[in-house]
């Protein structure tokens, strides 16, 4: 069941959950090739998988497709609503 009764979590809620479940997160300052600075939120899972989110907005609501993308990148399963991956074709299952 999705985190409390569905809905779309914020990026901040996802990060808080990830940290509480042994992931590490930090905001770092980066520089583009043009010399322009920007911030990046970097999350790493205990497995070593990593996710970088440029210019993070911690109040941004995450669509289920984005939640599943973050989960896939980090190799974790969160309690938040996530659009499932594409179902396999029945013909593929028979082969």
C-alpha cells in the first residue's frame, strides 16, 4: 500500500525516507562547463547505487513515474506510490 493512503510525496519526504532506510544524501555545489554554479542533491544507497538530482526543490511533488525511476536508480523499494514497470508480454513469458 502506498505511503499514507496514496498521494504524491514531496522530494523532501522521499529523501527523509531514504535516509531513514540507510541511504546517504547530501547537497553539493557543482559548476557547469560555462562556469555557472548549481546545486545537486546526491543520494547513495547502501549497495553503492547513486542518484543525482540537479537544482533540487524539496517541496516538489513526485509523480509515481518519477518515484519508480528513483527507486530503480537506487535499487530500493519505497512505500510511496510508484507506477509499476511495463508488464512483460505473455509471449515473452512462454519463450
